[in-house]
C-alpha cells in the first residue's frame, strides 16, 4: 500500500429500482448506526471506476473494524466495495480494495 490510509470509502452499488430502494434503506441505517460517517450523494449512473449506480460512505480509519463487519451483516445482498483513501486512486479501487 502506498501509505497509511487517511480514511476509507464504502461504495454501495445498485442496478435497478428494487436494489436502489434497498441501498437507500441501507444508507439510512448507516447514517443512524455511524453518525460520524460522511454520506456521499447518490449517483443514478456509473461514475469513474464504478460500473453501476452507487453512493459512497466515507469513514475514518479507526472505524474500519466496526463498519466492515456491520456492512457484511447488513448489506442486503448489494455489492459493496470498500477501499482505503491512500492517495493512489487506481490502487485504492483495485489492488487495495476489500
């Protein structure tokens, strides 16, 4: 990894209206469970490296051990990409992604 993460992004993807509804409900649950998380706007189309509509959640490194297992248990069968914020966007979204 290029350097220690300054934070993490979790990208929650959806491909249709049914998944979008689940993703938005998950977004509300994230906001309630992790009030310090920074919720990005909802993108209804693919953006940059992301192959599907999505939104991102930004959280500090010290929250990874709480956020990751919670997302695993509550992701509602949605695809989720978690990556460190390391200053190398390509590596963050590929080789360093969870």
